[in-house]
């Protein structure tokens, strides 16, 4: 079946943010008096990274702490390491190739609009040039403030809630596209759960917290034939999906 829509997560798929986030998580945990053992690290990689940052992730990983203050310190640390966060080399070529094939390209992130805007452009490269659809999370009133694209959805259902895909699925339905013709590329089990429960194809990448085929298999039961090193390897996987 021909794939007609390819949707990417932002962090770990387009934006190489996990190494920086990993450093920040560890630093803040230790500064706040928490442990950071191998078990803690595995739990964060497996169960928590990918959840909405301010509303869920911070509260779970820093229990009992003021989430606003933690988030404020996180942003300061992120800014100090900003030059470390880049887009993955070659992502543009993949998306341009998909669009030449008349594939609709989308970005679905759990970031809110303001958070994504911090990374919507790096140097001369803007994500707005490569995606037909952008979806962020937030409240309905956020939609009235600003749109990044003509088709910019805001959902109140962040991943892993499969309802986060509802607006994309509705757009697909209106275009005569079956959900089996949609692929979501993500770097966490949060992404996988949302995609699977929404009934769409999922491809995992090794460029985020699940950085080995073993982690994908043991933690998520996800076969390595549906995992790629990073988004630049997607075209070969696309051909496999279409032969199924």
C-alpha cells in the first residue's frame, strides 16, 4: 500500500536534542537531591522521556519540586547548551524527496507552540520549509494567537494519547487516505504507543533515548525491522512498508 502521509516527531527525529536533555536531567536530578543510577536512567528513557515537559515529565522526574522553577532552570541550562542542539544532517533531503513523491509531510510534537518556536529555525534552516502540517499541543486559545503554517493543528491530547492524531486522521479521511497509509517516525515508546493505538504505522529511531535495537525490543517489544538509525535512513524503510 502506498504511503501518503509521513509525520515526524521533532525531538530525537529532526532535532538532535536528547544528548543535551540527558545532561540537563542528570544535572538537575543531582542538584535537587535525587539519585541518578542506571535504573533511574533506564526508567526515564523507557517510560518518561517524550511526555509533555512542564505538565507531566517534570512532575514525575522531580517529584515534590516546584515544576515552574525546575522548568525555568531547564530553559536556562538549555540556552547555555544551545549550540549543541542541531538538526540531524540530511533530514531536509528526505523530506524534499517525500514531497516530490506527493507525500504529505507532517511534524507532531508534544512541545507547545512557544517551545517549538525556539527551535523552528536554526541558522538558515527553517522547519517551515519542509512540512505541510505542523501540530503542537496546548489549549484551544493558543490557536488564536499564532499559526506557524496554513495547516497548523493544536491538540489538547499530547502523546501517548492516540487522540492526538485525530486531526491528522480527519485530514487524511477528507483526502481519501486510509490510516494504514500514514507513518509516524518517533524516538520513544510514548510515540509508539500513540501511533499504535491510533492505528497507524510506526518507525522508531536510534537517535533518541532508545539508542539500541535491544532497548526497542526489550522495553517496547518493537522489532528491529521497524527501527532505523535515524531519519535519513527512512526512504529504504519506506520501500519495505509499501511492499507489505
